[in-house]
C-alpha cells in the first residue's frame, strides 16, 4: 500500500466515525462578517476611532459600562465604587479571568492606567484630572484625582483593563524598566478579559476574533462564534457582498444612495446614536457674527427640516435626527425629543434688523471640510437660506489640515465652519467643554472663540457637582444659555447607519431601550444573535 492509498484509507476510516451530530456541529459555527475603515488599532492604549472602539469593547472590558437605554453607568469589572472626597475607590469582581487564564487583580487596573498615561496616546487626555492609581489590596483600587471631577466615572469607559502579567512577559525593545510597555505585542495580540479573543490581526485587511469560552458573564450560544472584521472595502463591494449573503453588517460610511438601494432590496438599516451632532459654528470674534443678533438671525433662518431630508435614507431613517438644542437628545440637560428646532424666517428678519451690521456691508465665508463632501450640500443650503435675508456669502472648500491651522487665530477662522463632534465617553463634559469653555478657544472643536462667563461657570459646575440631578440641571441651564447667545447652529443630532443582512440581530443597534449611547459599543458581539437565515 503506497503513501497516498494509506492516507485515503485513513481518511475514509475517520469519516465512518463521524456521526451526523458531529458533522452538524462542525458545520454549525456561526460567523459574523462586517467591515470598517482601515487601520484597525488593536492596542487599547492607542485606540481612538470607530474601528478601534469595536475591537476594544469586544476584546477588553472596563470597570463600568454605560446603562443601556438611558443615562448613567453600571458596574462591570468593578462590582461597586464610592467617592472619597475627590478620589474614587473601586471594589473589583473576584470571578474574572483574562483570556490567558490569569486572574484579574487591582495591579492590572493600575498597570492599565499607568500605561495609558505614559504612552500619552489615544484618549488618554480624558484622564488629565487623575494624578495616580494605586492598589489598596488585591481587589481594591483607588484613583487619586487632582480636583473634583464628576465625569470621571464616564471616562472609565475608555480605560480598558490589560493583563499585566502577560504583557510583562512580552515586553519589546525600549528604554527603562517597562521597555516598550508591550506595544509591539499588543499591536497584534489581545490581553483582555473580553467576550472575544483575537485569532489573527492584519490592521489593513482583517481582524478575526472568536468567543472566549471562559468569559465571566458568559456568551450566549446564539452570539457569533467567530467575527471577521474587514477593513477598507469599497462601497460597491459591500453592496454586492450583502446582496449575495456574503457579508452581514456594513460600515457607517456607505453613501446614502447605497444605503437606500440595500434597504430597497430588503436589508436591515441598523442605527447608533453616539452622543454627537452636526454643528455649524460661527466665529463670535469677527464681524458680523460678533453681534448676537446677527448670529440669531442665521440660526432662525436655517432650514433644519431640509437638512434632515438631505441625510435621509428611507422615509423613516436618516443619518441624523432633529436637534432640540445644544445638547443632543438623551444626554444630561437635553430638551425633549419633540421640541425640535424649526426655521422661523420672520423671527430671523427681526433679529437681523436689530444687528449693528447691514447685510449690504458684508459677505460671509461659508467653509466646508474637503474630506466630508456632505458639508458642501449644507453650505449650499445655508447660502440659499441666508440669501433670503439679503445676506451674501461665499462657499470655500478647506482641506482638514488647513482648517486646523486657520482656526488657531480668530482673524483667520472662517465666519462659518461645519464640524461633526462626539462625546468620546458619552458624557456631556467631553462634548461641551472642548467646544465652549473660553480656555480652549482656537481648536478644531472651538472655532466660535466663545467667551461667556455664564457658560464657563456652568461648564465648571457640570464637572464639580456630584449629584446627577444637579448635573442635569447645570447642563439644562447651559443648554438654555447657549441657545440664547447662539454661537452655533445646531444642525442635527448625529446618527450612524449600517446596512445589515437578515442573518444577524443586533438589539443594541435597533432597539433604543437597549442602546448604549456610545460610539462602537453597539457592536458588542456577545449581545448579537446569528439567525442562520
């Protein structure tokens, strides 16, 4: 018997021992396929964008999680916490293990915090008020803050906890005791407690993840066994793959016309509201928009309903929802969802009549970011709206790199800028403070150059009061004040849309009562269900 014959006989013999149940089990592994833009950053200390967040929230866990369907935060890796002055003390769960099998301890939390602060990348800036972290005992951690900072709990959704022992065994080249802090290792390997572990990772092409069978909360059988996150697929490719049943969830970057086509062919349209909005920002330090009456005239003249229509995908779904004010619906201080902003041309004319500048004496510069084509459509809408008041305007396309340079000085900043801004922790502080506090004027988020003592006072209050009701009252008052002085036209609350096959159910992306209100967390794979249809 030659080698080939022996191999064939062995294969046939093995096949006779495969029962129908075994064959079904082998073929039953469910696979979720989705895509995002490249590059997928696997190192949680460097994560910043949407793809990074998807990876982080599935491979790693945090001390707290946003409450689904409403404001606030719930324990996760921490079972409880309490404030001691400006400091916070957390008790950790004692039943959590990393994917390596190492138990979670307070030292892992301290290491994760120290690493993020030392690298100074990603979203480390949200911990600027934290001086240090220390292990009180094996399952107790204290965070020492430099001053009272109420949004601290919210910031912890951006502190993924890393397996210290595993990383210390895999330090790369570098100076000092910590060498590279495990950057080389964590760029291609996972070291978390998460519900999914990384099988392979190519940041330009694809990351493959599989269920963690020892996850401390368990992973339901109906959740995908394997996830393949692909990077950089063309819209036409995604459209074809979904139509052919070879792809499950698109990225949020599909053009509206592609989303419309897929929806018409029976695809689901999933949604995620991540605590952000589309803002039309007015330079308050340069004529004519240094006059509040002129700013109010523009805010009243803007056609909010037309703006929503421009980003609509179906009769019921759009890439934005109507704005009710400066604070997006669902956040502390937001106005009710039914109190939508509406155009009022007569009120606009009245406010313009009270402005110290005459329309014939100025021409507004309406800028739009060259890398965001939808903004050109909004610039044209505003140009038409403002023309009805007799206001002339010029539309200018500005590359992102040039825009960030221009806004460094008020005299170089356009009269009108268009920006999409998100709350990176889901808390209004990380949305509103970087836009409106007088100390941060002149960044891409704050081209208004707003200087208002009342706004500064309320922003500071939102950071220091600890009672949730007091915080909400502070942001509600801030919302009213911003609407009163109109540094910004609040175009719409941002909503990300994803086309999906009918093979997957994603409650956190389809049921408002189960949504997290934080970019990327709706893609918690352990909460999804593969239907097999």
